[in-house]
C-alpha cells in the first residue's frame, strides 16, 4: 500500500494553531503570516473532508476531529524534534544507558565523566545506579557495572577494577583503634554481604573474629555515609572513597584488606553491541 503524500506544512500549521488556539500565535511561532496559516489549515480540512476548528470570537475551538488529530501530531513532531537534537556536526548522537553500582558510580565514574564526554562527544550517556541487580530489557540498558565474582548467568562479564575492603571510619573513632580487636568496642556497619567482616578479620589475623551487630545497609554508599556521621565503622573499598580519605573526613585505621569481589562490566550474552556501548567499554577498560 502506498503512503499518502502528507501535507507536512499544513499539519504543522494545524498543530501549532491547536496548541495556541490562535492562527495569529501559530504564525508567530512558525515565522509566516496569519493568512498563510489559515490557508494551510483550510487546505488540510478540504483534503480530509472534515472541519478541524470552530472559529469563535476569542480564537479557535477544536472540533471532535481536531481533538482526535492533535495528540498524534504533537507526539510525532516532538519525536522528530528530539531526534534532530541528537545530530551534532553532521553526526548522530547515540544514546547509551549504563547502570552502575552506586559506590562505583560516585567513587570512580562521576569524577571521570568529563574525560569520557571529551573522548566521545557523540555518545549521550545516561547513568543509572543499582544495588547489584539490573534488568537489561526493562531498563533499556546498554551495559551495567556490578560488584561480585563475575559469575552472572546469561551475561558476559569483564573485570574492571579490584576493590579490596578495609575498615573506614571517622578520624575520631580511628584514634581509638590500636589493633583489630579494638573494633569489638564499636558498632560495625554491614551490608547484605554477611561474609565480608568475617573475611576481613581472618585477613587481619584475628582468628576468633568479632560478631558484627551493627545496622545493615542495602548499599556500601549509604553505609559509608553512616560512618561519616560517626555511626560506626564501615567495611568498604578505600579506593572508592579516596577523596574523603584525602580530605580527612574518613580514616583507614588498619592496612589489612580483603578481596571479596571486584567491579565488572556486564552485558547480556549474545546481544549485538552498539557503537556507543563499545566506545564506553574500550574507555572503561582502558
């Protein structure tokens, strides 16, 4: 079936007139005369065989047919406008949506986003955060950064960064900690990874360990925020909180670290990789 020869100027004239309820205001928006707008709308009405407006003393009132036509046109023109905005210097900007674990997003990715934009100006990066769970299809993701052992079913994973864990706390609390056993006198903040504290105590040479009974957080980022407020001692990757450590807001009282996972770049297995996703991958792993 052949497509009709759509009168785009007339459709645009109608859409603008319908939004403003005025031929005069539509003419100002489209930089033409009021007579031209009226002529284009009249031609569209003749072509469709219906009236789109009732002319009333204070402007225009849509007919039932005009009410039915307006939403489809407005949505179509908006979509065209958004697409045209993605062109820059003769190239199409490609949207890439990436979801990253909050700790990695704030501690590593955000300080380097300007460098990515400079290297890849034609990638329109959209950044989401996650708590180590993503749905690629539902969220429209091109890639995700997760924390773990790299074993995710039906996904390809490439190691991005190791992030060993160590206790982090305020300098005031750190001043009371001479040896790992001193942690027994403080609240030990935790995430859902219950194995982290026992693993660190073993790495620090404390064979008996200390039972962690502090609050449980769903993300390391919020856990460390609690530590910054003096609520206790967090077990988190110092590399992700380097700025707070350098500024003296946080302290790492012990050198001992333990690795319970790493940050990985994850994508659905077997799915074609877009040019934007490949650019992000190359930059991230480089």
